[in-house]
C-alpha cells in the first residue's frame, strides 16, 4: 500500500513538472512568433527608392538634398594643402604634415604594396609588371621629378596621371602624403653620395662598399677607398 502511494506521488510530480515545461515552451514559442511578426512588419514597410518621386515635398523628390554648408562627420576639408596638395590652385612645395621616421616607414609600406608593382621598389620604373610588358613609368630620379613640388606627387596619387589611375579610394589622405615622403627618401638615396652619410657612419659604409666592390670586381680599382668618394650611398646594395 505504501509503495503504491509513493509511486502515485512520483507520477503526479512528474506530470506537474512536464506541464510546467510545456507551458514554458509554449510561451517561448509565442514570444518567438511575435518577434518574427514584428520583424516582418519592419522589413516590408513602405519606403522610397533613391531618386523616386514623392508628392509630399514641393520639389517632388523623395531623396532629400543635404542642408547647405553641412558635411559628413570627419569629412571637413578646410586644409586645402592637406586634402588637395594645392593652395590657390598652385602645387604646394612643403609637406602639410610632419615628416617623421614613422611617417616614412608607413609610406614605405604603402609604396611597396600599391606603387612598386609599376615603379619598382627603388623608384626606377622597373616594377614587376613592367618586366612583364606594361609600359614603363618614369624614374623618380629624373631631374624633372626630383625638382617637382611635393604637391605634384600627391596630386598624381589622388587624381591619376597618364596611364596611372587614381588611388583616391584606396589610400587615405595621410597615407598618400606618407608615400610622397617615402618617394622623396628614395630620390635622396638614389642621388646621394658618401658626403650625405653622417660622418660617424662613413667608415663602416666605405668598408662595406669596398668589400662588395672587391667581391664583384676583383680587378677593379674600386677596391681603393679613395675611389669611393663619388659612389652613391647605398650602392653596395
């Protein structure tokens, strides 16, 4: 008799627990269906396509023009030199940013990704795709480019020039200026001499250059240190 009563209690308890679980599941399902219904109403609400007509506005256009003198957040371009490379229509001669070692390093990184395939990593115009048949761009070491204002390079990167297309969308403003700074570094390195090297570094550089020259040209007089005065800095590379 006692055993039968205990089993009845167990069955009643189990039935009550199962009933509560079913209630929870029903409520959860109902909530989910309500959310789905809301989502569908929001997804299928009436809206206008861009440039569609709308008689509500006096000009009949659904797309509204920007309020006068408003700009997108972060897109205020008051500094003409920074954003266009020009002031009063003339290419700027000076950088509108501080040129630091970090800026030049950033420029080297961006240059190697976006520019070197055509211009080559040395800026000599002998990039990899040029070696495969694409027209060769001019070397940065040409006189007209070594004397060109920095604004010229920024303008070319921004707007394109000749066969080169614009990188306005691919490269942010400061990355473009970083590339210009690195181009200037390439020009300085490509046309430099031993006199441009800090005095405390010359002895090591001349020794490295002499060793390289001796290895490549055993019978050449370049192994004479006195003949190295006019060897461009970095020629050992």
